């Protein structure tokens, strides 16, 4: 099972003086169970691409298949099927805490399940488990107003609100933006655990190439609405032409490794994590002695 | 949908319409609007339409943009048209249930619709060719004689400036929040009236909260930049009338006088 | 007398109410003219509260803040202080007031009643300094985050500010925007000798400062040169901060018994130290 993008193009405000092509001819397969990163600088078409993944917008040409169902259904029956398929994809927008609106944390997280028309017991069960997944103590937080929480906690509540829909695929647009180092670390750990233990397929946008190397098994690089690369991050980031064309900086750890290589240290090209560099240096040091 | 709203958008350029003092444009607009309302003859409407089209052409604003500014009001236009078609007494052309479409009605409906279209096009021409800041400066200048009667001219103008500045931001924000709630299963397009009203709450609450947050931030930023009301304030681009403005005034005045005389409605204009 | 002096400043929000909260307690330090100081701390450490004291947006519950020998608590000083201390906030969208870039840059000078001819000159120069001249007649919503923040910086420069306080001004930007803003403020510091107070979550940005101030729970936790501060890795991690990458790698190597100094800050320094070590072997 997978999300399949077939030659997807999208044009904003078609046939007006403000017409702008945001995506052109994107084809890619995002396998269930994968951890996929999307990289590209602001204006590269990332947000537009994300919105195709749960049918918020439909391609101007081409199609998006979700577990073999076209997300743009024609006719009533097909549309119903498309809608059900799109529900498999949970969408966490940038700064998701800004979508909170209910009086209590519990009610806000219940908003999604309630829209699905589930029973009260099922809703409560889902709210509880979603909060657990996001490390929010159910008893302590359920009756608290979401607006009385800290920024990091609000974000957890917002993500729990999406998880309560029990999506197979979770799409996150810069999930750690604006958090402090501790908040970033904690949220990244939570997302990794969702993938590893709950087997949720993760698709995330990040400007942090080090995070992409650490977390993702594949990275999809966009520039000017075109697909530049779709491969494991270690492979993509070794190719300086791709980064340059996409206007991206290589991971910090890669830059450090490069600096050391230039001084004659034998550090392998795929070393793009802090710990890879540490172990390479240790190996060299011990050999030297 | 939301992106269709073009009223209040500035379309930068360097035509004579762009260069006119905003006060000139505002005053001329007011007079033209009055003219549109008081005159009823076919000749005057033709002249006003030609005049408006000439201005559109001179502004170099793409015709598509002008049409888009009419789009949000399409339903109101159609509604007004058909109301008049069916409610004006006269020779019946078509009988529908208890109503008659009349020739007089069509004529009247067309006139009223044209009147509305001219109003909208002229008003959007003003906003297309005038930067919002200049527009509010003009408003402030024209209102300032009323300050002595307690009208807060500066504050009103500042509110306008900020409202205009945040229109695009809030439109984007609404779009984003709607999509976020849609992704959580909210449905804005189906269900009973009550269900739809309820569906709006998850959008309105975050939108209001965000607007308040923005207002707070903005107030702080303005304070940090020494804003303390209109007292002792100067302006980088102080408004000043030029020859062009004089010409525009004379031309508009002549145009309106000719309209008045040629319409033979002189009495009507003077006596209401 | 220092340019900015902060004397025993405490700040309590909602004093006497149920949600009373002490955001700053007994903070004292001073800033010299032309210095570049970075302030680090997690969310809720009191960074923003402190920043807002410097231009009198907030007044101390106790203690004093002096800017250029003017006390922020004396009302008649406030506009002069705000003129000398410009501020750039976190959200690029919420600090641009006018609908055209150059009009926005003129907003501050207009407020202080500057003469129109001089405003035009200052606006022109300020836009030139931040490299935004080309965008002077753009609508703000057409600019990128980094460009908006540069416009905000120009707005302060046009008032001929002596000091810029950047309150997490890079937090909402993408890497390119962050780089743009950082390059701009480094240039302002070096070439125009503007005093910089940079509040940030990004350790790499703090490395550039002359001095770092670490805040934790409303108190000064540490203060010193970047080298001093980042040699205290364990302590920083305990209060929720992290080290720059090169320092982190050096620290892990030290833990594994490699004899490196604990003062490494940059990639270049790490390279040089390792090279030395290699030659000694």
C-alpha cells in the first residue's frame, strides 16, 4: 500500500494575470511504513504538494492515488470513496496550535473523531490513546483549556487531535518550527516513536537537513515545483549539485566532515551524523597510536 | 473563492491616475457617484460608461482584474436585475406564476445594474491606482476639518491603514485554518443550515484568537517604534496638489456640468 | 557609565493576582556601546521580558534600567529611549504596519516628528543598508520572512537607532532567511558600530557574539564569552539548551579519552586541534 503521485501538476489562479505554476510533473511513490522527508526552500512547492496528499486540493493535471483510490473522485460514489481514502492521511499544518478552538483539551482532540460520527465510548478511547501517544497525561490535561498551556504543549494537543483520526499516514509541515532546543528534541523523539512503535507512515517537511539525515529513510527534494531528487538522504546530500539547485545547505555534520576531510582525515562520504564523525575520528585516533 | 476578493488591492503603476493626489481622486469619485445616482437619462449613462472605460484604459489595470472585482457581487447584481424585471409594471413579456416580466422592467433592471457596476468599477479603480496608505492619508486630510467636532480623523485613518495591510494576511490565514479543520473532518459544504453555522465555529474561534494575537503584537511593535497618536507626527510623503490635480478637477467639473445641462434635468438635480 | 545598565531588575506579571508570575528576579548587567550580546535561554526563561525592559515596553517591578543615562521609568525619557533602542520581534507578519515597504520604514521617523526631507533620506539609506532598496514599493505580503525582518531592521535604522534588540527575530525564518538576517546584523555591528542584543534559540548564532548571557527561570545563569559559555556543556544541557555542533563533537571525543581542549566552538577550530593532535602522534 502506498501514496502514488502520477505526473502531478498544479497551477494557482489559472487563466488570470496572477497565474503561477506551483508543481510540474511530480511522480513519486510514498510506501506505507516509510519515513519520508520533503525538502526545498520557501516557495518550492512543498506546501502545495502536501495539500495534495489528503485531497485538500486536486492536481490541475495528473493524479494522486491513495492505496489505489484516486483522491479526485468523479461522481457521487467515487467521491465518497475518495473522501474515505483521504481520511487515511492525517495532516499537521505548520504551527498547528493555531487551529485549537475548544474549551478543553479533551473536546478539542475529540473534534476529529466526532466529525467521523463515532460513538461516545470510541471517541473517549481515541482521545485517551492519542494523548498518551503525545505524552499528555489524560487525567491532568483533559479538562484544561488548551489556551492555558505552553507553546510546546499546545502543539502536542494539536497533533493529538490529528492522531485521534487514527491515520495510517501522518503528514507534518515543519513540526518543530519555533520550539526551543528541548521542545524540538522531545517532539522529534515522539514522532520517531510513532513511526517505530505504532507503525504510522511519516511524511514531514523540514528545513533542518541534519534532522532529515537522522530521521528519514528517503528525502524528496523540490525546486521551482519540480522533483529534483527522491532517494535516501545520505545519497542526495553527497551530491552538491542537487543541494545547490534546490538552494539548500548541506547538513551541518556533513559540512564538519568535509572540513575534516580537507585536512586529510579519512572520513567516509556517508558520514552525516554527529556520531558517525565521532566514531570515524576515534577509529583514526586509535589507528594512529 | 477567498482569493477572488480584489477590492482594496493596489495595482502599482505610473499612469496619470496613479500620480494624481489621492484627495483629488476621492473627491472626484464622490462627485461621480452622486452623478450616477441623480441622472437617469440614456445619454448620460452612455457618457458615464465611456468615461469609466476610458479611465480603466488609462489606468493600465488589466481588464481581468476589473472583472474580478465585480465577481463577488455577481449575485447581488443578478438579484437586483431580476427584482426589477419582475416588479416593474408594464407590458408583460413573460408570465411566471404571479409575476410578469416586463420590457420596462428589463430596461430598469439594466439601468440599475449598470449603475451598480459603474459604482464598483470606479471605486475599485480608486483602490487599484492608489496605495492604501495614500488613500487613508486622503481620508484623514478630508476628515480633519471635522476634528473640532470630535471626529478622530487620525485614529480612523490609522485603523483603515492597518485593516488594509492585514486583509491579505487574514485571507491566507482563513484559508489555512479552514484546510486544517477540513483535514480533521470538518465539512463546510454539506448539511443543514444549522450544521453549517456550527461548522464555522472551529474556523472563527482560531481566526479571532489569531487576530487578537496579531493586534497585541502590532500594538507592541507600534509602541516600540514611538507611535503615540497623531500628535506631533510628520509625514514622509505629505500630500500636495499639483497641476495635474488642477487639470483633473477642471476636467471632472466640466464633464459633470455638461452632463447636467445635456440631461435636461437641471431642475431635478437642483431640487432633488 | 555603560550604554545600557540593568540594575537589580525584577519583573512580576499579574502582581497580587492568582496567576502571579515572577518572570525576572534581581537581574543585573551592563552593555557597552558597540557590543554584540547574545541572550540564550529556553522558552519561559525570561528572555523576552528582559528584552522589553530595555526600551521601556515593560517597566521593572523593582530595580532600574538606564539607557544612555536615561531611566526608563521616567515618562519624559521614553520616546528618546525607543528612538535609541530599536526592536525587531519574532513574527515578521505582525510588525509591519504600512502596506508598502518604504512607507513602513518611514513609520518610526514620522512618529518622532522628523522633517519629511530627512525622513526620505534616512529611509533611503536604511533600505540601502539592509539591501532592500529594490523592494521599496512592494507590498509586505509579497516578501519572504527574511526580507520582512530586514524591513523591520530598516525601520529602526531610519530612526537612527544606536542599539538593536532582536527578540527571537530569526525563530520563524527558514535557513536562508536566518542567514540574511544574521549577515545584516553582523554587518551593522562591524561597520555601523550598532549595539546588538540578539535573543535566540540557535547556538550557532550566539557563537558570533562578543558575550553571551544565559537566562534560566528569570535569573542570570551564566555570562561570559561564547568560549566560556560553551565549555560548560553539561550545565547548559541541564537547563534545556544545547551546544554548537563542533563543541558537541569535541565533547564526545573528550569523553572517549581524546585529549582535546573543551573550548572548541567552530568547525575550523576542531579541525586545527585534531590536526595538531595528529601531528603529535
